[in-house]
């Protein structure tokens, strides 16, 4: 039973693998998502350490100069997903969204490093990624906790990791929608 589940998990990762990054769900979400990538890297680390590190490296390759790690990286154009890069309009060479997600990449790097069999690779990768992870955490402190309360603010439900929760229904019902054009989401 356990081996069957492992094989199923590997098959999901393989189906979602785009070489340097994974998509969260083949056929539905065609881009790289921040924390989905970190969690996929944890999965890869059980059988392909180099691929796990590449996943995290690709995520941080698109870190903004101010430290933000965006929640979506639009590596390839796909007009089947809304809101795509034209809505976010971040003007980046590889388009991204303009919001972030829970900072789980540091946790993932720590776990991948701890279980690594290739110590030299793990040490080098962790050393390379640590300043980037630190910059992202500093971005949260500077931009989302400017008064130093220890409570980081989010500006969009997608940043919470609980974006489809009923917890948002009352608040979102008060958001004005005049001027929003028609759209259809596949999810």
C-alpha cells in the first residue's frame, strides 16, 4: 500500500513537471505557484535532490529586487487562465503576479537540506538560497508589518493560502465590482 501511494505521488509530480518548475495541477493551473513549488520540491527531494533544488532555484530566480517572491510566475503564455499576466501588469521580463504567498520556501529548504544525501550540493544550495529567503522575510517585515507588531498583513485572499474559504465571503461581498469586465475562471 505505501509503495503504491509513493508511486502515485511520483506520477503526480511527473505530470506537473515542466523541467525547471512544476505546475500545481496539470490542465488547470498552467504556471508556477510559489508555495506549491516549495511543497513539490519537498516531494522531489525524496527521489531526486537535484530536481528539488532546481524547483526552489527557479522560484527565487523570479524574486523581485525588493525581496518579494511572487505567488505566480507566468513562464509561458497561456490565455486559458484568468487573471493572467496582462491583469497583473508587473512589467517583468518573465511576468509575475504582484502578490505573494505564505513563506514556506525556507521551511522546504531546511527539510531538503536535512534529508540530503549529497551534502556538498545541499550545503552549496542552502548557502546560495539563504540570503534570498532572508530578503523575502525582510520584505514581509518591511512591507507587511511596518509598525513592527509581529503580525504580517495580507492584501489579497490568495496570499492567505485559504483563498477559497468561506472566511472571505463577508469581506469580499463589500468589494466594489463596478467596471470589472466579464471573465470565466476554469477553477
